[in-house]
C-alpha cells in the first residue's frame, strides 16, 4: 500500500504591524526581532524533517522565507515548488482592518476560537469553508504524484487547518478548533486512499549538538 507522508509547517511569526490587523492573504514580512527567539525551532525542524523530501510552499513570501530559515538552520537546500491554492484565506475587504473593526462587520456569530465563523464570507473574499475546498485537491494531487515519499509543506494556519479537515472529514467549523502554532509541525499520512493524522503541533525536542 503506497504511503505519502506530509510534514506541514506554519510560517514563522510575522511583523507586529501585520499582527495588529487581519492580514489574511496579504503578503506580509516575517518579524526580524522574533527570528532570534525562533532559532531553536528552526534548528529543530532542520533536524526533524526527512531529508530528500519534496518541498512545497504557498506563493506568499512568508512561507518561502520560513523555508529559507530552515535551510539556513542546517537542512540541505532543496528546490521549492510554489502552490497558489495553499495560500491563507483571502479576507477580501476585511484585509487590513483592525480586529476591533471586524466585530462590526460580521454577519454570523464568531467562532469560539476564531474571529469569524467558518461560513462567513467577507465581501470580495472567501469563507474558510472555501479554503478547505481548494486545499484538499492539492493534498490528493501531491499524494498521487509522490507515493511512498515525504512531502514538506510550508503554509499557513488556515491551510493547515483545511488540510486537517480534508484528512479527517470534519467540518470547517470543527477544523477551526485546532490551534496551529507558528513553526509548528503537523504530520499527515495518506495510505492509498485513507488518511491518518500522525501529529498536530508536534512538540520540539533538543537535538544533539
């Protein structure tokens, strides 16, 4: 039975200015100040991720910069394939507004663990349920084209939650219950046509010096 092993990583922390607003699929930069604090996580990922894997990022530069950080920490430099359908949720007219402004624009109750519900579709944007619909085929396509191989995906909290929804069959609302950490590692496996969740936010350990 062919098995494709997925290693999904959420990008590193973005700048404080970006975190002050809903940035969604805006192309924002990583936080230079946080990079020193994140060095141990980069090093752990460089040690933990399987060598020889096929690497995929979204088309947003924060995922590509995160991959470069893992390479700089010791993982052998590998070509990056950019996949547009792995980008974060497009928040349309909400992108760039403050979290306080968002409250006034909601048409549905907010999710208990997220600023808006899974079915809330911002003007000119997409609902989280739409993200689930576009991420699933990407995973299936990668599994079909990389049987018995390892695939590293550097993406976003939203696209990783969408991947979990696709793998488990849970609803988009249920998937928003997952907290996906920056530089957190989520592992999925597709065994022929069946999905298995191996880890979510796998805890780092200290590799030997």
